[in-house]
């Protein structure tokens, strides 16, 4: 399984990357939505994107909308991982095509629970 972590914070990318690698994912990184689109175009086979909302160049919501416009990417699971905690923001992200929403700060278990709900956690790794 392959994942793409999209966040302008290198530290946050490393944290999420480690969480995903602990359950066997091959993880790619991008510092903003525009860079992430390039990774999707070049890499292929991405199963999960963990996306921050507030980033330079292209924010997470715009990235979600762009991914949903491309037929080949419609099956990618999109999970917002962000500090945006207002109900209206959560609704906007889900309406745009995000599957799940995790509010920072979070625990690894919170990420794993969302992954389990989405069927993206290998059976032997379920917590």
C-alpha cells in the first residue's frame, strides 16, 4: 500500500509518515497541494492521501477538489489531517470529497481508527 502525506510542516510530515510506515505503507511526501498533484501524476498507485488544509501554493481543500476531478484518482482515499476544527470546515472538506477528517493534535491511534473505518489498515495491524 502507498500513501502520500501532504503538509507544509516537515515535522508533521515525518510524524504522519512514521505512523503510516509502522503499519507497512510506502510513504511519499509533498509540501503543498501542487507538489502533491505532481507526485500523484508521477508515482501512481497511491491508496491514501493525508492532507493538511492550510498550505502555501495550493491548500488542502483545493487539492481534494482537483483530485476528485481526475477519473483515475477518484478511488484514492483522502483524509484531512489539520488544525481546522470548525464544523463548517469539516462539512466543506467532506462535501468536496474527503473521506475522513482528523484534527491536530492527534494520536497514532486516532489515525489507525480512521484507517480501520476506511478499510485501509492491514488486518494484522488493526488496533
